[in-house]
């Protein structure tokens, strides 16, 4: 890999090259991969029209870069360590050779099921090796994977499957998560009642629980694999052919299917993985995210495998069977780079410190944080107790849309500072904008975080809706990518991400749009209107507060039942992660004169910042604010 930063002068030197000669910079990096045909142009981008292309004319298959090219020298090295939910089940070490066999066989199965290049396949699997195998098998034959986090409900599966018109669903019979066993196949069955595009379902056995199999539609993958060849010729893909779709919440409307393409995503995730984690041969790398999120796509699967790394897939949760599980796994597999989310750090920091102290964590070299702002207490705990003041913390800022990390310290190079994501990675030019679209110059300033130049990992479109892509990311500040986050720049030029500026709330690191939750609540016949806002929560970072008006009064007992019914409906239609932590029924919601709900004021009330409500006199119904405050129950 080229341009791996070793010290600050080198960082500035490489950054200069990346920003001033991006074609040469990214072309040099891309040359270290296997291409079937070299590109004609490194970059061809129009940020005003949201038309971005990297390595146009180039042809490749990403699985040859993730797998085949490692086989000659390191085929017997471990690609994936699978750590099962139960500590009594043996961990598996899957070599690059084994990975190759599994992926090729599954790819042949997909072809024999009639899957062709460009077809969409929905993958709904727990964190088991087959999740990695099936994603790579799709990529092998040029099918576009759309992974849906296995905590999502049937309704969420159906809407995503229909949006992309998936031809196939790959799922497991069930999943283990801590003490829970979940029947995933039955959720898929329910979803597929409304998914006409799906022709077949491949089922992977994990729990061996009871499932119903529809004849001619449902097949056990294991059985189909028995007869297949172990070699599958990789499809030749254009650099800009889609590799996958991954859905993310927006502030309005349905989830957006972000489309990532092949060449640029490959180059960007591989390069950022190598720099941000300073991965060295034989290191053991562990990212605790779920592969169902972008963190898992880029930094459990593609980034590490592109570097020939050993990556851990952990099936379970941090608290099972005990709160020492993460540290036990670090000790057991001698983890060198550990990447997790602030919400996990906060919940583990609340436990007895003996859970940490009884384990040997001396293998650790780099600690990572991702998904939400990390507060100073959590940062300090992580630094002192887990890293023993030896390990730099890389606070990595990025998004589903960005494909890979954009702002992060480079370990052993960038001096870290609690709560700061510090400097942009190579080739990234962040700018802070005021509301009028004026770039804020110099340091010690703040604004809306935009990116000025294209980078290879950026999503290219929203599936089937390029206009929405353009409107969401390129219209607030024409010519710039707008992230939806605000940030500040300190006197040294370090960035600190201060949070979302739209109606997206990050709960336990999960990106939730408030509009779909409100729609679900409003479907209850007695509900007149609702407004959801986030408020600070000790462990989750943010939690959801629902302010709800009813069509008529009900008893307090009925109110309690309604709260339960609302949360059940949310869990059912969106997923348990979107449940409300607090609900307050109120006579009316504060509105502007044009009838828009003033969420800004509700946010303040939910956060208990009552002396800081701002001007409420221009509201249509200022009395609503006082009524809500007077009736607060907690
Ligand atoms: C949003 C993106 C990045 C992959 C996982 C989440 C927030 C992410 C940080 C960070 C502060 C962060 C932002 C961003 N976020 N990383 N290091 N510091 N905030 O991907 O679900 O697309 O969410 O997560 O608000 O916009 P996502």
C-alpha cells in the first residue's frame, strides 16, 4: 500500500499531493491492486450535478483483490476469526484458502439459481462467517448485495427488498444474541408476503430451530453447495458498477438505498484501513460493529480483507455471558486493533472495573471509536483503562454515504485530543459553512460540515432516486457534499463533530430518522399528532422522546397501555432500536404560524434546558410550551 503515514511532516506532504494532484495520488494507490483493465480517467466528477466517477474505464473484480491475490503467499493465513455468541462454542479460524473455497462455491450456487450480474440480493444474516461469504459471493458474480441488519423487523425488510426489487433473499434459520434466540426465517416469511420480486430464499442453518420451507422457493444453502464446483470465474466489473446498496435513515421519507460502486470503494476502504489502524502483517484486528452497518461492510469485511488482514467476526453482544466478554475476547485472540462505538464504551465503563482488570490487554496497539461523538469521560476511561495510556484512540468520523473514514487521527502520528476526530484523512478537504453558504476561514470557528472535493469512497447515488441524492447532499451548498453534521475547528485545526443539524437522531450509534417513527405512531387511531426528538442519554448518547397529542382524553391506565402499544408498533415496523424511552401526551404541540411543529423547542424541553428555550412569542400557540413543561412527569 502506498502513502502510509508515519509522521506528521509526511502527513502534510502526502496531504498536499492528495489535494493538489488527486489523480496522481489515487492512481498510485489504485495501481497496487489487481485490475483486468486499467482505467482511462482517475477522476471525473461534477459536484454541482452530483455526478461522480472514479477510475472510469477500469475493470476489476473486488473479490480477486480481497481473496485471490493473497492465496499464493498467504493462503494458509487466517482471514476471519469467528467468535461465536457462546464462549463454550469453539472459535473458528478461516484461512484465505478456505474463504476462497466457500465464496467460490456459494457464487456458483447463486449462478445456478439464475442470479446474474446486476441482480439485487438481500442478505439478512446474523454475525456468522456466512455473512461474509455470501456478500463476497455476490461480488464474485457481480450481483449487488443489500445487507439488512438482522435486528430489523419484517416491515423494514419488505420495504427495503421492494425498493431494490431483490430477486433473492439469503437468511439464517435463526440467530443467537446473548441469551436470546431469534427466528429470522419467520420474519423473512412474513416480509415476503409482500415482496413480489423475490424468486428464491437461501437458508443457512445456524440454530437448527424449526422453520417452514416453501417448496420451489426456499432452499438450504448447505444442500445446494454439495454439488457445486470450487472455482467460480469472477465477473468482470466496470469500476463504476454498483457493489452494494445499504440503507440509511434520512430526516424525511423512507430510508435511502445508498449505492457504493466497485473501484473507488475498494481503493478508499483499503487505503483508509491501512492508515487509520496502522495494520501490520500478522496483527489481529477486531471491529465490534455489525456487518449490517457500513462500519462492518468497510472495516470488518472489505478494508481488512483487501489488506490481507485477520479480521474477527463476533456473533454476540458485549454483555453476554458477562460484562467482561469484550476483554476476554481481546485476551483470547490477542487483538491488536480494537474498534468499537462510544455507546459500548459507556455501558462497559459503568460496570465493575474488575471485568477489565482480570484480563491481559497488552496486545492492544490502537483503539478506535465510531458512530457518534465520544464524550470526554468515555474517551478518558477507554484511554486509561483499556489502552493503559499506551494506545492512541482514533475517533473516526464518517457516514454510510462516505463509504470510509474521512476524519481521524493517524495513530502514532497525530497527537490525540479527547473528543476530537482531529485531521482529515488524505485527500479529504472538510469545510465549515455558515447558514448563508460562506466557508468559514481559519481556525477557532464552527459551522455545517461539508466536503469540498470528491473522494473515491463516496456513494454515487440513492438507488432509483438520483434526484434525492442530489437534493439531500448537494443542494444545501451547491458544489459541496453536505454531511448533515455540525463541527468546530480548534486553534490547531483539529475537527470536533458536534452532532446532527437535521432530524436524524443517533441512538446507541444507530442512525434513526424521526419522520418514519412519527408516521408509525400516527397510525394509532387515537393519535392526532406526534413529534419525536432526541435528548442526551448517559449510555445511548441520545434517546428518543415522543410528544404526542390524542384525539380525545383517556385515563392514565389507558395512557400506559397506549405507550406500550406505541413501542410495540415501532419495534414491529422499524425495529426495537427505535423504541421511545420517554413519551408525554400533551394537548397540543408548539407550532410556527405556518403550522410547522417547533422541534427545536421540544428538544430543549426534552433535554431539560428550560431556561434556554429561545423566543417562543412568535409561536402560533405559545401556551402549548408552558402546558408541556407543567405536565412533565419526569
Ligand atoms: C452519522 C453517520 C460512520 C459509520 C457508522 C455510522 C455520526 C459517526 C462519528 C464520530 C461524531 C459521528 C455523525 C454521522 N458519527 N462517527 N466519530 N464522531 N459523530 O454511520 O449510520 O451513516 O451515521 O454518525 O452524526 O453523520 P451512519
